[in-house]
């Protein structure tokens, strides 16, 4: 075991090796042993969730963090976004959505811990992986390897963040909430690709971080060779096979993927909560002690922050808290119950190693037992297509497919990952304003491009080298001379133009290099050819992605002329950076008055490309989250009162990729997809804090052509809530037993329904106690049904904001089918 650094590092590692069991209860600070992170002498099972501060607005932070705490989280995890904080060298931004100190203090105020992933490479489907684009142009630089210019820049930013946290006393060693920090991010693939230079860089990064003396442990995720004392951690859909690289380090899961990201033109990926809960319970039963949901709240890629390229503006991620800040049920509620069950087992989990017992071919028991911690057991059925009845401690237990039952006392099941009692909330987008918007139009000027271009050179230039990513747009302009005697001028057969990586064609993440071929309407004499290249986010992952090219890369070739073909690639080209409308700040409140806008019906009669639209609207009443419905538009960008909502694109997902979703079995993003034949993203989040009571300015730039009259402001609402609970559903309240091995008091399962604050249950749309079939929104009565079902639910729930109904025969007047396991399924309307 090779150690780096000073004797201080060696002492730090020695304390870790001693383990928490030898630390006095009053020991301050954060350390670790083979079991867990140890905080002030206490081993803890920690449940964490990722919330990225720039992907929501500061006025949302407190509510998001409180929902996380209410959902059973101990820790909030976030990346630090270098390109947001240092947009140009030495010029820093820590305001608004980038107020990192305020965000960490919000976490502290809620009584939660923080995990600060400084990186500073973040990936995160974020533009350029979080690196500022100016970094690419530092002389001699090579990203994420043993390169002095890169290491100097990385050290400088890391020191800046650590110093800022220390100055605000935000590390736990200072009494703050930060218990963990991360250096680098998912470096394993790069480390292998770079060989010795990558290994040297990893060692340097670890040493650099530890020497900053934060008083809390550092981690590296997906880096098996993380040097001591840095802890290597796991990212993935499942991490139950993961083990740290040293026996004295805890097993930590820094990214338990709660869903998956979306890309324009793709489907929506949904991960069933039964499988997510199964993966977390499986990690815990294998000895894991830290789990972080990536994401717990995904949020929004405002402005031009989305990476990929082609990552959507929405970063919802099918997370327990949705993009708009509303809890996603049943995912949020079911995980909350999981966390409660795990915490009931905490004493046993932190004081004993699991023992394994086979209960069948596909069934296992993992038991944590010690004199200090008592006994807790996890019963697992990993068969995907059938229930299993197992015998454990001389008792029978029924396990659904692909499920784990949790027994905090080794006797009573208080939670099963596949049995969901949390309500399901059906969401809808409802029109917020009935009045039509009065649109005005300004056509982007393209006729004078050649006269106003700023750069002229022979050959094609790479886009980011020209724009420095200050805009998505770059015009490539050249001239084509046509002889009056050309044959196509006589026969009417137009020549064609072929362009690599440009034109009105679209790439995708798997194949960014695209081709366009189309007719060229040329005339005798000199013709002007203008190609507009539009970036849709810069790459955020890959070996040396800073060297990848963007823009019109060539060749650009004219076909179907008398000479056969003409290669235009290396002739003289001129370049205009950005749009005329951008240079005049038409997207700002002040800039809109600098031009004359077309008004009245003529403004929206034609749906032409390269058009600016503006309209004013009043903020609607109520506090529901808001969005813009852009289904009638093509592709472009949106601003509200000068704030950049982001890119929009109504590219449709393929029709063949969606199918029924079964929670059982290994999850992959291709497994549970929705939104086929629909725009990948139709609605775009409008933060309420960006609005004023009246006269809000909306500016839209449309690249392809769309119908602005159908743009609508909508509210995101819970339309109805459902529950489907068995009379045998496990209850946490039943876990405490008497000396006879039976619960001291038997608590019956209940159906719990609740509408959002300010809304009440106005109708019972469906109710059946018996054997109902179907899912929320499509329930039907089964062979067994109690006629009194509707009456009981209406009596208990109508007019209430929330209600609970115990699942017993007495509540429904009779047993509709004796000796049959019954369920209560309900759908209620919130209004």
C-alpha cells in the first residue's frame, strides 16, 4: 500500500484503519471505516439525493430541500459547475442560480448534510461537461491527463471553491453541513485510455485534493484505482456487486440512477420505482452504507447549459421530485417508506456484517445480527416471473417476483420493494390564461450577411474556434460563379449541393457528423451561398472531447454542373458569429425597442424560418408551476423578461420503441420508454420567480417555422390520485413485537389519498374492494367487488384535502369473496 504526501496523511489513514468502534462518542469530525462514513463518532447509513442548484431557481431551493428531508434523505449531493462560476478567466459568478453558498446554507438550514462534488469535470449532460470553453484555448492544454496547464487550472478552481466553503465554515469539521467532497468524476474509462499519464493524473488529483485539508473524506466515483485515503465509489443502475478497492473503505453508491436523461428526437425513459427500491435494498443487504439518487430532483437545463449534444432542456430524469418541483408519486412515497424501513435496521446494519442463507434456487436471506445492534433481515426473490413462498426462522413469507422484504426484527416484514402503497398522481397541463397572446414579428436579416461578416479566410473553420460558444449560431458564407452557358440553366435540372455536418439536417448523439444534400437554385453570374450551423449543446463526455469538431466540416461540393462537380471547401469563406437579432439584444426587455416589429394579423400569417416573435402576458393567479406549450413550433429558443428559458425543439420520438413496462428484471434505458410518436419535449418550465404581475415579455426565436398563435402558458396540476393496496400489505407500525412473537397491536393497511395544497377531492372516479384489475387511470372491477366501495370512499374522502380508509371487511359491509386476498383500488379527482 503506497501512501502519498506528508506524515499528516499517514496519521489520517491510521485513524481510518482503527475504525469507528475505537473512537469515543464525542469524537468530532468525519472519518470512515469498512462499514460506513463516521460522523462525530457515529456510524451512519446515509440516504442522499442529487439536486443541482443551477437547474432550479433560488426561490425553489428551500422547498426542494424540505421535500428531500420529508422523503427520508440525510444528504443533498450536488456538482459544482465550473463554466457557470468562471465564464471567463478570473471573472467569477456566484449569484442567482449559481449562488453555491446560499444553496449549501439552505441544505444546512433544513438539518441535512451535503456532499460537494467539486470535480471540476462533472459530465452531467451539461454543456462541455462543466468545463468553461475558454479552457480549451489555454496554450498547450490537454484535458484530464498529466498536463501542467490543465492541472494548474483545475487546482486553481478547486482551491477557489474549497476556500469559499472554508470562509463560510461549511465543512463539517467547521460545524457546517459538508461531510464529503469529490475530486474528478467517472475517470475510469479515461484512466485506461491514457495509460501511465492517466494514472499519474489520478494520483496527482487525489494528493492535491487531500492536501486542501477540508477535514472531510474525499471520494472518486467510477475510479477503481483511487489512491488512499480517497474512497472509490460506484455509479450505475445497480451496484450490489461493487466492492471498494481496500477492505477498510465503506461501500458507497454515489449515483443510483433514478431514471435517465432525454435527448431531442428520443423517447422518455422511466424507471419503475419497484426496481429502483429493489436495487437500493440489494445494495444495502450486501453491506452498502451510502446511497445517492441521481437525480432526486433533475430540474431544467436553462439557457444554453444542456450538453450532449442534443440533450433536452428538461432534465426531469424521472426523479422522485419532478422538473417543476412537485413530488412524483408513487416514486417519492414508495422510496420514503423504503428509507424508513432501512433506518429501522440501522443499528444492526452498522454493527454487523451480513450472513447469507439460501432459501431456494432464486431466493436468499441476508441477516445482520449482533448483540449491540439486534437483528435485521432482508429476504430476496430475484426470480423475475413468479412469486415465491420461503421459510425463514420457521415462518412462511410470500415474496413477489424481483423483490426484497425488509424485516427490522428478523420476524416482521415492514416493507417489500414490489408492494407499492403510495398513491399515484396523474398530472395534466391545463391552460393558464384564456386570452390569446398578441404576437409581433421581426424577420432575422440574412440579405446583408456577406457585407457584415467579420472574418474571411480560405477554407472552412471549426465552429467553436470561431464563436467561443458565445452563441449557437455561425453563418458560413461564400460565392459561387455560374457561367451563363451552363447546361442546367437551359434544361431546368437544378444542380445539388452536398454539405457535411451542416444544412437543414439534424444529427444525434450517436452520430454527430451529419450530411445534407439539396437542390441549389443558382442563376447566371455570382451567387451567394450562406450556410447556418446551429449547435445544440457541446459534448460532455468522451476521451479528449475538447478536440472534437463542431460546425460545417466539409467537404462542400456542388454537383450537376458542366464540369461535373465543384469542391467549394477550400475557396474563400466569410463568417458571421451569431444572429443579427442577438447582436441587437432582441431577447432583452431593452433590446426589443431597437427595431420595428410587424404587428397585427400579418405578423403570424406565414410560418417562415429565422423569425423573432414577441408578446406580453400577465402572470396567472395561483401558485401552480408554469410551462410553455410549444407543440406548434419547430426549433429555437425562448426568453421571458430577458431570462433564458432554453432551447426548444419539437422533434418527435420514433413510434416503435415504446412497449409495456414490467418492473421485474434488470433495468436498462431501452426497457421502459414512453412518448413514442410525440415531441420529446413539448412543455418548457417557466419559473414563477422570473415573472412580474403584469406585462411579462416573451421572446421566441424560431429557426424552422411554426405557428406562434398556438403557444400557450399552462399550469402543471395533479388531475387525479389513485391507490391500489392489498389487505396483506406490510406495515411499518407492525414491526415492534411482544415476547410471544406477535405484534403488540395489529395495524391494518390503509389507502391514503391526498391532493395538493389548496385542492380537495371532488369526485371518486373509481372504487373497488375485491379483485380489481388495471392501473391508475384504467381501473376496472374484477370478478370480486363490494357494491359499497364507492359509498365508503365518498363518505370518507369527498371534500377533503386528504383521507385514509382502512382496508377491512367491516368498512365495506361484507367480505365479498372469503378466502381470497383482496385489494382496494381507488381513483379520486382533485379540483
